[in-house]
C-alpha cells in the first residue's frame, strides 16, 4: 500500500491509497510461463508414460534394407504398410491409411512419378508429428527424407527406420523406468 502508484497494475482504492495488483479483488494470477522444449523432452506427456500405449516393433535399419533387397522390394512394401499402421495405432490423431500409402508407393510408381514422392514425404511428416506429440526435441526432417528418396533411394528406408527405432526405444525406456 502506498500514497502513489508504484508501477503498472497498481490500483487506487476508495480510501485514496494505491495497492499492488495482487491485492485487487478481481486479481487473477498470470499463467505459468511456457515450458522450454528441453524440459518437455525430459518429461514426456502423461500419455507417453502410459503402460498400455502402443509401441511399434524394433526393426534394424540395415535389416529393413537387406530384406528389401533380398525379396526384390516385397519386404519394403510390407515394412511400409507396417510402419504406417504402427503410427496410426500409436497416435490415433494422426490420420493414415496404410493401404493407400503402400498403393501410392507401389502402383503410383508404375503409373506416375508423383504419388510415391507424396507418400514418402507424408509418412516422414507423420513420424515427425508423432515425435513432436510425444515431446521429442530432435525430430525427423520430411524434406531430408524426400531428398533421400529422390536422390539416394536406399537412404530413405535407412533414415525412416532409424528415426522410428529411436522413437520406439524412447518409449521402451520410459516404460522400464515408470513406477
């Protein structure tokens, strides 16, 4: 309380004296400051700590590439379906049809050149959204994934598989340490 205002928010009561903002009858405390991204990564959201959250299969990037080569691309299509399905199961807010993703990457490659590129980019973008939703700071770059797909075909499954593997490992670590 003072005879003169001490700064912004101070208010004058009927007694003619000035009071700090927190003494006003209609005072509402300010919202807490936003949490820095590094703190969010250290403490994932409650949903990410859930014991019953779906976590995708651990696949080695080298095995994805090797099996895709050995099976002349058949395993690649199966893997592509499975990762899109795992993303959908892990985060139902991310809309994806695994069948359409595979159709775009396979049949689309025969008919046109654009559908596989769109599917490659959107799959990487879904992984990025999943990572961000789970509080990760370092995420996949859909543009880098697309460039790998265009200029270095084998780089795409290696990059995608390594990002997914890292994401699923993070969930498994949380589950092991959760009470």
